[in-house]
C-alpha cells in the first residue's frame, strides 16, 4: 500500500500538470484486452506506416476496436497500465513501455475485434512477447478536444 500511494499521487500530478484537469474531473478508467502490432504488411493494410487518421506510426499510437470508437474516438489521449495476462500472470511486465507516456488513439483494428486495443510497437519480437494482456486505460482526453 505504501508503494501504491506515491505512484497514484505522481500519476495524478502528471495528469493535472500536463492536461490542466481540475479536481472535479475524475478521469474515466476501464480495463481492456490488449495486443500489440507493428508496421508489418502482414499486420496492416497497404500503407503500414500510416494510421487510419493519416498519422505516422510511432511509440504512443494505439488502435482501438471499432466498437470502442464511441468511448475512445480518434484523438483520445490515454495512459496505460499493464494488468498482466488473462491468467493473471506477469502484471507490470510491460509498464516500462507505458510509464509516464500518453497514448493517442489514431488507428482502428479489424472489424472482427471487439472491446480491445492494439499498442503499436517498433519491432515484431516485442509485439510477440507482449501477446494478449489486459491493460488499465485511464482516459485523459476524449477525442481531439
């Protein structure tokens, strides 16, 4: 408990400082299934380095399933926390990719996907190690605002 409190306070201060959130605005938090993708032609369309919004792929870009666009429209800014595999193992293993980083919704997943997100990563080996996980998503800004 002692270690969680400083982390929660530092995250809150980061949110307030970076985005001017008032104390009355509690960010929305949800847990989603997450996978990772790269700019490989076998994982994307014919323009693997360009997202659905026209942005270039980079660390900090996420894709959401199309059903999630209501909750997280293009341009939404979120922070992620690794909650581990569906079996509950390896919680926090990929937090080094997420810590103090704001992710932006700039892409969408295949229409068959539901209630999940995809984190863009620069290399296939890390994406494969990422596998299927759950992430806690804290919404900082909904849409382009």
